[in-house]
C-alpha cells in the first residue's frame, strides 16, 4: 500500500547532469532511468517535463523526490554549480519534496550491498552513524544517523570547509591557487572535477614545468603521464585527510562512504593510493580512525535509490499517521 499515487518521480540534480527515474511500486528501485544534460534546459521544470515526455511515456507522477546539489530552504532550491533555482512547487506533481543530493545519497546507504561497494580499507562498515562524501562537479557531504524507526539523514555543506593541507607540496599548491584569485581555498576548489584541473595547473607551477590545458576526464585518462599521475595522487591524499575530518566530525563509526562522479573512473588508483593512510593519519585519533571502514560507492545512480527509499519511508508514515 502507498499513501501517494504511483508512479513516483525521483531525480538527482547535479551541476552538470540531471538524472531521473520512476518508481512503479513502493520499495522498488527506480526504473526508466535517464540522464539529461542540464545545459540543454533553462529551468528544472523544463528538464522534468522533457524526461516525463521522452523517457516515461508522458505519465503524471503522484509524488516526487528531487535530490539537488545545493542548499535547500523548505520548498526552494538554488544549485551551487548551476543557474537553476526556484521552488519544487513549480512542478506539476501533487506531492513533491526536495533533498540535498548527499542527503539522498546518505539515505541510500542501508540499501547498498555486494557489488554496489568496493572496500577502501578498514573493517566492514557496520551499524552506527555513517558519513558519505564525494567529488563531482562540486564536493558533497552528508550523514546518516540511526533513529528509533530507521535512519535520519543529515544534509550539510562540508565541501566548503577550508582545504586540508598536511605537507609542503600541498601548501605550495594552495599558495599558487591563492595567487590566482582564490584567497580562501576551500576543499571543493581542489576535491572535485574542476578541482582536478586546478590541481594539475597549480602542481605544474609548483614543479616548474609547462602543462597543457586538460579537462578532468583527460587527467584521469592519462595516468601514464607523470604530472597527471602526481595530480591524482595529491588529489587522493587530500581526499583521505578530508574524509578523516568528516569521520571525526560526525563520529562516523558506521563507516565512511565515497560517492560522486570522479572516483568510479579511477577505482584502482584510489585503492592503491595514499587515501587510506591519510584517512587515519591523525596523530591524536589514529586508533579511532583505523577502526572505521571506508568504501567506494560504484552502484549506478545511488542518489535515485535514496530518493526512492525516502518516498517509500514517508509514504508508509503517512499511512500510519
């Protein structure tokens, strides 16, 4: 049974792509998944209308849960790395709700298993507070807290904390970025797709070498190039320190999970990098961090799974209430 008419629309709206799916029965994973380029549409409602018309047979959803990459305020959203902004009430859906994209990713965590995850070290993630973070167009952070009846997600904007720097090379990189117009370098400035590009350029300057202008995709595809390989290694190290900070802040003894669009492209390089060493390299809390498992999410469209799980949970509560 469901309190909301089916099907349900679920979406993961990022700074580059908008991913959509339909939930046809309560508790089911999304179907009819499609990825639309955000730049093809002036507004989010236009993208929703295009998805429903072109990929969902023109159905009218009874409910919707949209995960957006940016802060939300009630029914209003403004994407951090896109011009899309407005109210979820602008959608022609009887019941529609917004989640932060990493809030939805956090909700998905209890539903991921087996091949959905790749271990990055430490024990198997277990029960307890969980953290999720990941580099994509930006750097997202969220948490998941055990509650009396299920789980409670915690949205946040942790990607905008000050960048973690632990050695001279990283300090020099930050100083280069500051000289280029970023007086306050935050984690997202380096730990994201655009951040890889900044790291590559800054590291070339630190090393005193010339470097071609490369995209993030170019950098991860050219790991036989010494500067690209060094860029990715620095990226993984700083990500490890950042993930350790998130784990300590949330008390994430239930595990730290990495998502986003960048890492699944370089799975083996992340596994063999200094990520895990840097994750636990806190001089005061190393023992605490070593006991926390870290895993990379490789499931397709996990934020859609989280949005679907959120609607299922809310629908059942509406029936009971």
